[in-house]
């Protein structure tokens, strides 16, 4: 959920003390086991948390909050179907977490006052998220300006008469969503901090850890891989697998229902006819495209292309196309294409070839209009600064005095070297089309730049081109044909057995998806498919669906699914999906037993090595906290034996049966380390390290633990 985590602020640590200790027993017992749930509830509810309903309106509101925050964090990005599915899932998880937290805070008598919530937005030190809200940044300082909050709200309440009312309403909605999001996050942060801050590493724990680190050991081992036993000598039955699962019940417990399916996909993709139509649409324009003068080419592209004209010079480095070698290097007027690239047909015309620098070094002084200086006055100031520089006044000193670009005004406005296209268009054109030493006032969206070119290097051929784009997409006829084929399958093969017969008869590829939960928005191998999840949880095992129309921003397909498994909450049932994995584990154990029995009579490590044809390996001077042994690797059991007081040097330890090998070990030596003269400082550092690890662990898993310890029910009565 990396994308969602971009939205959430990192939690700061606050003292929790004794209050949070009452929560520890509630969450710690099951700290690292199980999964948690996420959507759809009884009656009109989408879910119930300890009997408390989550209503559809609550869910919709939380989704809107996440949408708003995501758009603020990613202003130029569209919310794709994949992102929307993640937002929906996180919104429901937040709502479940809120219900649990509310209950716990109520039991503890902890409240969040209206004043505290108000201070989060309007206080002298508001939430960090509020400080990052774009409109609250002072353009002159680049810093958060608290006074802009009230000014912004006043502007929303009393917009100019000519303002677009719909845009104002959208701004108000976004701001309200954002404020609500900040308050929710604060409550969760406050609760987390209460628990996390109560984590403490007691003296006995630190003493034990330090004792472990104050001994060093050396060992010798022989590892016999289980592969020395052929598979046909370790036959595994279903009874063996069931017995293993029974012995390891906790490993195979699930805390909510999961379902599995087989499915076939009828993808709606362009046909040969669709390809020809798109290609011919450009081919028919080729002669006119070649003949049209450069002065009219922008209008021609605007009228005939699905992408806007781009006034840009490309080089071999910047023209990222597999067809670059076929296009660049030709004379002006040359037309290449149509050719297919990234799902679209393109046709390119060379407009101009010229020599441009690869990079430019420049400096600037940026001045901007403000409440005390309108655009005209700002322009006059820029002209006077330029005149002063031309008269001999230091550019650097004027930059420090006048430039509002805080990133470089104290460095004389130095921008360093930058490549073509990395600056705003107006500044980019001046820097690359001008020559070294040029000084000019350049207006851009940021204000007026008094800019000077200090160096230009690595001149190369750059090409301006016009590009016509025609997307390749399936026609209505193609979509109808795909649906007809999908419907034919669904009509003819309606039962579980017939489904498999139909896959063979129609030459289709059967795919699988396992562990689908009722709250999922995506399905393995398909992507966002809430409609399919809804069908799965309304179906019975063996049911076959009608064609399900699954559309996303990147794909359109008709899915026909067969529900193959229903795993109820509790002990996992053995099925074809999990059987191979468990079978491999059980076979490894059986082979380990056979190896241990084979060398049972051997009493020395040397004898085992000789009899098995394996090499004796050694590891020297390691502590009990060493995760990996040099020359040996990951052997936690061997490390455990090495520091067990029951194991004496020179004694052959019992065989250690692992999944991949059986390990035999002899302890060579175990001696105390030299005493540390800074023992008190080491103890304090160790205690701090232990405490930080505990806090980090509990902080990252707290939400999961709370959900697992609560009675959370999700329902399938709605689509999102």
C-alpha cells in the first residue's frame, strides 16, 4: 500500500504512560499472527465492528476524503482503477479502526475536545498536513503562512461575482474533506502514540540480552541436504498432510472466510479490421501532412491528432522511441509512419533541425506580483534590475536582495546546469535558443525572471517535429463479437464439469484466483473487479457465472468464473491450491527423518561427514545474536545449541532437522567476551535499542492486531 502511505503522515511519538498500559493486554497477545478484514455489512450496513454499524454514507465520505488528499498530493495524476481500489480498501480499514479506537478511548475516558480539533486546523501550530496544503504557502517566502487559512475561507464564503460557482463549491467540498481527514488521522495518531509510548524494555530483558552478547562460540557442522533422498522414497499421502496441518493448527487458521475460483477471460482487444481503420486514418492524411507549411502545422495537428501539438526540440537522448533511429537525422519535411507504438498509431513530420546545447548554466532573479505590487510595477522592477546589472551592479548581490526564489537567491540565483525541457517553456526557450552572456527579462507563470546565460555546452542536433496520434481501440463491432463469444460459452457450459469441458472445446486458458475476501476490490490476475467479488460471495461452490463485464482504465474483458472453493473461518481445508506447498514441507520432514535414521549409529562428526560424503564446515567467534554464520548461513538451531548450557564442547548434538537439510553439530568452544569498561553506557544503549524495536514493531502492527481482536463482520450487500 505504498501509494496510500504517501497520503498518511508519519506518527510523532507522544507520552502515553500508565493509561496505555491497560491496552497492552488487549493487543499484544496476538501481535504477529493472522489477517484482518475490510468490507460490506448486514442490513443497510457495510460492516459491523463489535456491533457498531458502518453505514454506506460513512464509507462514501471517507473515500471522498482519501480522494481529495490523494489529488492534493498528486495534482497531475488521475485516480486510476488500481488506485481507486486501494483507496476504497484503506477507507474501510480506517472506518473499522475508528470504531475500535472510539470504543477503547471511551473505556479509558479519553476524549478529543472540539478545541483540540479546532487547533489542528486554525491553531498557532496546526497539523503538519494543514501546513502542507498548497494554498497556504506564501509565494514570497515559500513557507507556510497561517494567516492565509482565514483569508482562503473568507474567499470561499465571499467569492468574486464572476467566479465559477461550481469550482467554488468543489473547493469548499475539498477543503471540508481535507479537514475531516486531518481530524480522523489525529485521533488514530493519538491512540497509536498512547500505546507505542508505553512500550518499555525492563532491566531483566536488557540484562538477558546483554548476557547473550557477552559470550562467543565456535562450532563445526555437517549439513546433509534432503535432496540425497529421492522423492520416490518419501511418498506423501493426504493423511500425512492432514496430520501435519493438525499438528500446526495455528499456522493454518484463517480469521475470515476466503473463496477461490477458476475463470476464463474474453478480452476486448482491437481486431485486424480495427487496426487497419486506425492505420488508414493517418495514412490518408500523409500527403496533406507532408505538404502543409510549418506555419499551419500546429492547427493541422490540433484538428487531426488525439494529442496536442508540442513545441519541443528532441535529441537522441530525449526522444524515447524504438523508432528514433528511423526518424531522427532526416531532412526537414520528411514524414515517417504511420507506425504502432504503445497502443496508438503515430505519424511524424520533421519541422526543423538545429544545433542546441545539451545543457545550460544560468542564473536568475525572480520577482513576483504581490498585494503591494501589481504586475505592471513588478515588470518595471524587473526592467530596472536588468538595467542595474548592465550598468555593472553585481548580479549576485541583486539576487540576494530581490529574488523570491529562496532555493538559490543566496547563491546569486545560480541554477547550475540543467537540460532542455527541465524549466518552464519561456525560460527554457531563452536559455537554449540564446547565447552565452545573454541577459533578458523573461515572463513565466511564476513571475518575471531576470535571467543570464553563463554557459552552454555539448552542442548537438535537435529536431522539432509534429506528431499525429490515432489511438488503436476496439470498435463496437469488435466488442459485440467478443461478448457474443463469451455469452456462447456461458450459455453452453453452465455447470462445473461443463465449464472445464468448455475450456478445452473452445481452446481457452483457464486461470485461477485464490484467497478472495468479501471486502476485496481487486482479484489476483484481473485487477479491480468488485463486481466479480460480489458474484463470488453470492454464489455456491460449483456455480458458474454469466459473463461479467469488467472494465478498467487499462483493460476491458468479459469474465466467466466458476466458484471452486469456500474456506470458512477457522481451520484451512486442504485443497489443490495449498496442497503442493504443504506436501513439499511434509516430504522434507520425512526425508529428514530418513537421513537421521540412516546415520543414527554414527557418534562423531567426522564419521558422519565420511559416511555422507559431505564437508565439515566451521564458524568461529559468533554471539547468540548473530543472524548468519560465516561459511554456513542461516542456522538458528545450531546457534541455540551453541549457547545452551546443556551442550558441552566436543559433544555431538542431536540432528537438527530442517526443511532443506539435516544438520549435525559439535561445539568447539564457548567462552566469555572480555569485560567492557563502559558497561553502564552499553546497557543504556541496549535498553534504548530494545525499546525502539518494541515501539516500531507495535506501531506497525497495531491496526492489524486491533482488528483481529475485535468482532468484525463484512457484508456483500453493495458494490463500490
